[in-house]
């Protein structure tokens, strides 16, 4: 009589991947002790990160910007500067390195002309399905204090 085959071991859950669409939940600049130093796009930032087939797109803005009434005078220079400082967007071809948990984006379009032509390297990890994304730890500055930008994003189905 034939011996029944041993059951297959259960499949391991798939390792999370950066590829796909992600919706911003929070954006924080944190100190080395993990306390929040500032909220770069306010308390309720909106935005997304998309990485698909070798192309990446990042867009983040504050939802706390003033609204402009229809037919009102054009925005002042001060308002334009505030709007520019509350928004960031760039895109281009990207390379995802899962071993290093990094992505390098060659910027071909950006909200600021001086970003075009640069390489932007960001690091990522996953905590309970949430994407934690940002530049190198300690690379942001507030005066003389080194901060780490931490974006927390949820996958968009």
C-alpha cells in the first residue's frame, strides 16, 4: 500500500514590496530619540508615492493651504511662496534595491527646476504593512539639529 505524501509546508507570506501605489498617512521629521520635531506639511498632509515598472512618482502637499475665492485678486508673492513651500512633487525612472531597501530616482520632472537632473535616493521598510519611506537617517536639518524625515504610507489596492 502506498504511503501518502507528506503535506506541503504552509507557504510563507509574501515579503512586502515597494512596487505599487501608496497613500500618505503622516509626514514627520523626528529626532534621534524618535520624538517628533516638526510636521513638514502640517498635521494633515496629502499625497502619494507610485512605483511601477521602473518609474516612480512622489507628490506631497499640505491640506492646510488657504483657498482662493473665485474672481479674487491673484495670489500675492507671499502666498505664492507659502504655496510653493507646502508642496513637493517629482518623478522619473527609478531603481528599487530590495536588498538595501532603497530606491534611487533620476528626476526628469519636478516642482522645482533645480531638482530636475538630480538623483534622489530614499530608504524604505515595512512595519505591519505600513510603508516607512524617506531620505537617509539624520539627513534633514532644523538649525543645528539632525532630523530624519519619516513618511508613513498605506498601500492603495
